[in-house]
C-alpha cells in the first residue's frame, strides 16, 4: 500500500459541508469562513509511549486524537468544522488503519467535522490533528476574564483517566467494574462541545482540563490575574476515584478532558437554564478571589497541597 493508497482508502471521504470548497486532493484545502465568524484554530499531537501506551487499540487512538482537539474548541466555545490530520506510521498496516479511521470518523461524524487534508509519513507512531472551528466574531471563551466573586465549575468527573493510567502501570488493582469505567474515560473522552457552546456569553473564563485541575485552573488564575479557593469535598468524583481516597487524582492527574469555567453570580440563573438538558453534569467547586494562588480546602477548612501540578514535557 502506497502513501496515496492509504489516503484514498482510509481518509478521503465525501464531504457535505458547504464551507469546504476543496478538501483532500489538492496541495491546499480551501475553506470558507462566514463573514461574521472568527476561525478558532487548535492543534495537538499524540506520540506513542508519551500520550498513550504503545499497545493502545487503534480505534481508541483515532478517537482520542480528534477528541483532545475538540476539547480545546469546546473550551473556546467554538463550533467544530474542519480537521487536518498529520499521521506518522511505522508501517502501512491495513487492520490498524481501518480501526484508526473508524475511531476518528465515528467522533468526526458525531460533531459534523470534515477531514479536509493532512500528511502521511513513515516513522515512529505519532498523530497530529489540527481543528478549525467557528465562533461569532470576537466572542471566543478565554482563560483570562475570571473576576473575584465568580463561581468555578467543572463538567463531568475528575481523575478517572489518571486512575486508569495508574492501573495500567500496575501501581494499583481495580475492581473489574471500576477498571471498565476508568478505561472508557481514558480512551474515549467525550469532548464537551455542547457545554462550550452553551457557555458563550455566560462564562467569564474557560479552559479544558487536560493536565489536571490544579494546573489548568492555575492557568485561568494566572491569565485572569486572580486567585481561587476550591472545596475538595465538592469535586465531582466517580465511585472508582472516590474509593482511592487520594486528592492528587482529581487535582493533578491528566487526561480528564472536562471543562473548567467561571461565571459571575448574577449569571447563575441563565447559566443553569443554558446547561439544563445538556446531559452533562456541571458542579460548582469554589470561588474566584482577589488574592493570587489556588487554595484547596479540606472539609475541616485546612489547606491541602497538591503533590504535582500538570505534566511537563521538558
Ligand atoms: P503534498 O505532497 O503536496 O504535500 P500529499 O501527497 O502529502 O500532498 O497529500 C495529498 C493530498 O492528501 C493532500 O490534499 C493532503 O491534504 C491529503 N492528505 C495527505 N495525508 C492525509 C491524511 N492523513 N489525512 C487526510 N488527508 C491527507
Ligand atoms: Mg503538494
């Protein structure tokens, strides 16, 4: 199978989006951004052995490569539209490519994302996806914008993927039920696109939680020039994470792909209405304060210091 056979067989699919003038097949794709919209762009690379264990099922790799990028668009309140895919493969393995494409396109179809181009090369397994989305001009959600008094929310539950990694590394043993739940959360994160869209004009700041809540909320605090207190007892945890009795899991382990956002008190009612029927739980975990830094409060009001904050490549 040549490079061109791979593109033709696995990645060139009919595109119905009328914003795509030309997709796969030319040197460039040609995309049409509506005049009243801004183009939100985000890129993320997954490297085998760094971002996922090498033996990960190719369906999950294809799914997750798109999901982590959609998560960035969700945090920006952008509507996903167009993806490009740079794929570096050790070999042209048909079964692997078939499953990878299935995972990728299953999620792409769910959010009406068109694959409009890419690059295919040989080398150590690495997948880069660039996502392009739309926001009404100037209305992108940002990390800056949180103000003292704003409430802090997170979607879903925290720490599941981190727990799955600990189990995969043999550090702990989980019940089959807990293992199934956290593996699903590690391999098939659901990008919070509809929450992000609902937060437009309501959230004062937003970020997706990819490096652990403490690190990512920390980015919001720094960008906004504020601090915060959160109450650990309020953190939304699955039974699997709860059973570990370790706050470092929800605070400092990565790969959650939930949203963390802030909103002023006087928008709470509108916010609750906007998030109703969304199918994704949002939990208030604390409040923005003027004093810089993140304070994690235990039930007895003592402060907890998170062990590590975020994954750093260098
Ligand atoms: P060039 O050599 O001009 O860079 P390529 O031969 O790499 O072009 O790619 C041919 C066409 O296939 C281009 O439109 C490119 O965007 C697309 N393409 C290549 N690899 C992929 C991929 N993995 N997924 C989607 N489209 C791809
Ligand atoms: Mg070319």
